[in-house]
């Protein structure tokens, strides 16, 4: 795509929805130019919201991390699959209690929103990206799913990128549950599904056509942009590669090596 076409694609974007892991940083390290990208948004009067599927951490934890990495207002806005999941279950399972497979940070975030959690006598199941997973937890969640309880997953990602490679994410946990209990989740909330999109649009007050979805994964980030009429931007700083794109049905509108490569087109 030539420079004029890139300028045309980007000129009407009011808000960039930014994936975090693999897009803005890897582990505890900023991807080169990420802060420069935010400064460009500041200069050109655009917004950004960090939109992450990773439900192993709370919004508060993410904001603290962004501050440590040098991010300042007005860019300390984070919306996650955890928050979107809380929004969904409070509406769909009002007055009911959840079994939660997830970290303490996810538990605290959901209970802080008013979600009732009862691991002994639940009415439905929520699973997140649980980095404290053990066999007893997996046995319990498989029993509940096998028994037919409604089953909600925060997001679908198979792997989480780190500075040294990848670690298994919730998609691997869902595969374990399916192999044992014979069921997939009844609903998945995070990218590329509607739950997180509805949540972040409510949070920002914007429409899909005002937004660009930027991320390193074709099947979550880029698919979200494509599925919901946003400008879909793929960066090559995390999981997906150009080789993956060759065989993917999901095609981004724009491709950059990293966020900072967009700067000339935003200021053009």
C-alpha cells in the first residue's frame, strides 16, 4: 500500500485500541518507539485505550506497569477482558454465583465489580488466564463443566508472548477442559468477540468507525478490527508473522513492524 493510501486509512481514526503484550511491550520491556507513538497521538489530538485480553492481571496492575514504563495521562486508560466479562455476567447471571478459575487479581477485579464468587456451590463457571493453575483446580473446573453449568471464558488466546518467547494462555486451558469434559465455552468475551467490543465502546463513548484496532495477533486483534468495521492494523512485534498472513483468512488493512512506524502517516 502506498503512502497516500496509508494516510487515507489513518486520517479519520479518533482512537487507537492498543493491544499490550507483543504490541506495546514484551514482558517488562517497551517495544522500541512505543512512547514516541503515544506522543504522536498527543500532538495530533488522538486518543488511545489499551485493550487487552490478558485476564491474569487487574486494570490497576496494568496502569501501575504502564506508569513504570513511562506512560502518562491521558493514555493510562485500560480496558480488559476481565472488565468485559464482569459486565457480561452481572447482566446475564444477576443474583447468581460463579466458580472462578483465575488469579487472585482477576478474583479481586470481579468481586470489586459486584460479581458473586462461590467456588463450592456455583451456578456457573468463569475461566480466565490462570498462571497459578494446578491439577486440583483443573479437576474441579472439569467436573463443573461436565455437569453442564453455564461456562464463560474471558478470552481465546492460545499463547501469551513474553520477552523470551511464549507461555500457554487460556486457549490451552480450554483445550484441556474440552478434552476432559467434552465442552467448549458457551461464550467467549475477549477479542475478537462482541463482549469486549461492546464494553470498550461503552467505556469510550465512541463508535467502531472511529477506532483502529492494533495488535500482533491475527485471530484476536486483527479479527476484531475486521469483524466490527474498525481499521485493522497488524504489528510484527509479537506473535504473528508475514508467513502467518499468507495462510490466514483474516487480512489486516495495514501492516507495520511496530507502532512507531505509523508516526509519519499520522503526522502527514
